[in-house]
C-alpha cells in the first residue's frame, strides 16, 4: 500500500477534518499549506449529493472565474468570412479554415477549439482525434456558436467547464496559490 510523503503529512496535519471551515478560513489554510517551489493550483471538490445516473440530476456548465485560472489558454477558432475577423479582434490565437488540414495532420497546439455551426460538418470528421482529447466543440458548453467574440473573450478571461463525476462530485481548479486569499475567496 502506498504511503504519503513528509510534505503531504505536514500539510494534512494543519487541517482539522472534523470541523467546517468558512471560505476565508479555507483560503488561509490553503495559503499556509502551500510549500512547493512552484505556483500551486488550488482545486475545489464539492460533494453535491445527487445521483448522476438520473438525467434530471446531471450538473454541468461553465463559469467565468473573476480572476481567471492562472493559465494562458490558446484558442483556435474554426470559421470563415466576417466571423474570422471578429475572432482575431477578440484575441483568438489561431483563426481560419486552414487549421482543419493541420488538425488532420496531427497538429494539436491549442487548448480549446471554437467553431461556428456552418463549419461543424467539416470539423465533425475529426471527432475521433479531437473527442478523446476533449477538444471537440460542443454546443452544450458554448464552443459551437455564432457569437465568437463573446466566447473567445470568456475563454481568455478564465472560463472553466465543470461536470459532475459518477460519484456526484464536481472537481475543478479555481486559481493559483499566489492569487492571495481575497482573490481565491471571490
């Protein structure tokens, strides 16, 4: 059976698991327990008490964090015409239909792919490549839209997607330790 290291045991000893912490106290505890030589990511795990096997209890969505996630997101927008100009103006890193061929050749230098509905037929052929990596645009998440300006700005500002797992728990990153207690609390 695996054992935990000294650093993990020292951090775990600072938290009393029998009491409930307020968000300000939890942020202070996270800040105090951070001892790594790099900027650690702060994750949240929330037990919702729902049964994800029932369709009416599925929890899924997106939220724009007020201070972002601390990561820079590379956005590819697959579109044509006027929407391509809008995407470039909004700050997309890669724009255009020529990236369809690059994707077919194995290029995956982006974190999120946004598409307009008129090009989804061409992009759908890459489902076997993009689907397992979580890059396939999806209207439920908002990455298949005609409003490319809004979605690109939200993705660059720190939008995260959350979805419950099979145990009814939602896990997601909410920021970095160096953000400070007040920004993490928000």
